[in-house]
C-alpha cells in the first residue's frame, strides 16, 4: 500500500479477485495509471481461477493498446470506445454498472460504454496488472477508494 492505495508495479502480472460473486452492482474506483500500464476491472468472471476477457467483461485501462478501439474506457470485445480517452499520469475515476444485461462505463464523468450483453450473468470481479504492449513490462497501477454497491 502507498498513501492508502493498492499498488502493482512489478512482476509478470496478476489479479486481485473478490471472494464474493456479484450479479447487479455498481463499482466506483479511483485509479492512477502510468502511460504504459495495462490494467482493468474484470467483472462477472465466469472462471475466477483463470481471469480473461473471454470468460468475463474486461473494462480496460490500456492507453497503448495496439487496437485502441478496445483500449481505456472500453469493454474488450464487447463495446468499443472512439476516441479512446487517456488515463496515463493522473488519478482517474471509473464507475462501472451492471444491471441485468445492461452494462455502462463512466470514465472521469463521461460515459464511454452503454451496451446490452448477456454472456456473463454474475461472478466475482478482479483488478488486473498485466504486461504492456508487445509483452514489455507495463507501468504501475494504483487503486484507491474502491466501492461496490449491489443493486
């Protein structure tokens, strides 16, 4: 921890996964990302032992993603964001809401996603720290003031 924040900045990556499963909820989280950070919030994880975008919804934080349409502010392979907002070098706020098949993402007060998708109905959520573009170690991610409200 650093100034009340959870920090990930070393190693090959990993996930901090909730023990509880969530169905309808809102997550509000503040995060600080480096310009090279590859992170995100994975929600409704169908397989908590193996978190990935094909078994959950990945609300992305990745300013340098090779395909920016699924970069910061998007839900990977579900909802694109154009233009992609940038998170690097500052504190940001994500508000992620899942109610039934309705998924919304608000990044720093601006809605970036409003989509219907029913692939995953419930599951834990996970905070990600991953390698950056081209497998190069990504920059730091810091999380603070994370709140979850069931709906």
